[in-house]
C-alpha cells in the first residue's frame, strides 16, 4: 500500500515536470545583435563604439523569468570605433589590454521581472581580470518563429539592454575623466532557439 | 599647472621628490647617503605611477599594475644589496633574478594558460636582454662620479617613452618619462657635486634596480602586450647601456674639463641607439590615433 502510494506520487511529480514549460535555450545571433558603448569625449560629445565578435547564449522562461540565465563572451580585440589607429590604441595596455585579457565576460547571477515586458539582470562582468557586479535594465521585445521561410520557423527571442559602468572600477583609468569614466552600454540581442 | 596634468604627474613631481630626498641624503653622507638617494629615486618613480594611475590593489590583476610592485620590489632588493655593502655575488644575483621574477609575474596569466613555445622563447630573449642591460648599467654606474649610470638611464627612458607613445601606449610612455625625471634629479645632483665640489651619491643598486628594473619591465610589457610597439626599436633601447665603453674611449683630458664633458659625451653617444630606436618606431608607427 505504502509502495503503491510512493509510485503514485513519483508519477504525479514526473507528469507535472513534463507539463511545466521548460526554459528555452537560445544561442545569440551575432549578425543580428550588437554590443555598443557610448563614452564621453572631452565633454564635446559621446563617442560610439562596438564589439564585432562575441558569442553567448541565454535561457528564457516567460512564466518564471527568475529561472532564466545569460552568458556572453566578448573578444576585446574586436573593438571598433570606426578609426583603425584609435582601435589599436584601445586594444593596448592603456585601455582593454587585449593581448593580456583577450576576453570580456558577463554571466548573470539573478534575473527579476520589473514590468510586463521589462526586467533587471544582475550579473558579473569580468574586464581586465577584475570581476564586478553589473545590473542591466532589459526590455523583452518579442519571441516568435522567424517569419522568413529560409529560417524554417526557428524560434527567435529579442531583447534590448542598457547599463552604465565606471571603467575605473575595472582598473581602466587612462585619460579619465577627459575620456569619460562612465560608459553607457547598449545591447540589442537576438537569439535563435538552440537545438 | 594642475596636479592632473600628465607633465606634472610624470616629470615635475618625480623630479621634485627625487631631488628633495637626494638633497636630504647629503645629511646622511657616505654609504647611508647613497642608500637614501636610491630611496629618493625609487620613491619618485612610485609617486609618478601613483599620480598617473593610482596605487593598484594587491594582488594586481593586470601587468601594468604589477609594474608598480615590481618597481617597489627592485627598490627593496637594491636596498638589501646596498645595505650589505654590495658583495659581488649578491649584487649580480639581484641583477639576474629581478628580470626573471618580473617576466614570470608579468606573463603569469599566459604561462598559467599553458605555455607555448613562442611565448617561452620571447620570455627567454627578454630575460637575456633585460639582464644584460642591467648588468652593463650596473658596471657603468660605478664610473663617472655617479653621473654616467643615471645619464644612460635618462637616455634609455626617454627613448622608451617615445617608442611607447608611437606604439600607442601613453601610460607606459608617461611612466618611462617618470623614470627619466627621477634619474635626472640624481644625475643633476651628482653632476653638480662633481663640478662644484660636494659628495656624489653615486648610483646605488636601490636606484638601479627600482628605476632601471622598472624601465626593463616597461620594455617587457611593450614586447608582450603591445603588438603595435616596434620590437626592433626596443632592441635599439637595449643597446643604450652598451654605448658606455665607446664613450669612455673618447679622450677628454683630465681635471674639470673631463668632469664637465664626460657625462655629456656619454649621453650623446648613448643617444645614437636611442635615436635610431625612435626613428624605427616612427617609421613603423603609421597614422596617429584620433583622440
């Protein structure tokens, strides 16, 4: 009798687990994603730059966003500010020190919902060997099968993210504050559902 | 001039700190005076670093931050050698060991990730070059009333500053400038003492291992982590201490004329490889960044 009860309970749990929508896993699509930054230039303007090479994935559970997660790895050497000589300098030990620290990483540690389609992602950003907590304000844009036929209806999810960091917190203080210490980071990310 | 001005941070402040401590060293006199003067040079370079980039946390994650502690380590090692009366074995051991420790620490992240043959070859060549340059500078430092050593260091540091700047690394350029300024204060004091009379503080191992050791580490950083810096130009900088025997062959007579002209001639001969290095760096630098 006791054994039959236990089997029944296990079957019930198993069926619930099967019925619950699991978090879907997405691989970041670099051709439709951008990691951009804005940095003050001598008080005149804010210069725009971006990283051209990055990889990453995220899991997304619309019903329980707390169970979602994000991990991104950026190639520091892929920095692009539309000026080759300046990009060389930005790769040098004055700034990103790309030869010594080729990767910049972000790994989420907590995600919370703040509105119908907004949330806050807290994670650890590692830059120049220094790891600091960073919080991103994100907007969930859409999740739907890709409308173009060549994509074979693959599920795509898209987000926008914004945050600000102080580069000096990571030991990057060259020319600050003339070249702004505060960096605004803009993320526009699309991910295709991973098989 | 603002204290945020890079010229103040890396030239005026290090020069003033070194000159002040070197002047105070006059009160101590003798070997203690030389140790204090060395302390002044080491302290001046560290002050320049701190003003420019702040005191890095310990342990420092980045190689540029490790530089601060390597300068301090060089000073400490030099202090031990000077305080012990510079016994030859300990003296040379310090000159050989400091570059080895510096290179392993600077490249620790790469070594830890699984050392590759090209990296090991580069580190081996760097160690040989850094050790040979420090060894030559140590030999030269005991000659010329304590002016020759700092004069060679000024030339090498100034050359490195320009090569680093042309190689797109302003921080390392400015730190090289701080080393030149700190060595300049000691050179000026010893030069004046050799001409108008007074006690020269020489160029003790504390000054040598902190300032020249720091400069050698800067060159290593340029080779290891700055692909845009000309490695060929850095070979020219490496040759600066080896110019001293050639300069010594130039006859300047004796007495006051020799004392006045000798450091100038040494610096002028040392400037030849340094200028060649700057020329090579300029030709290979390309367009300046648009800041």
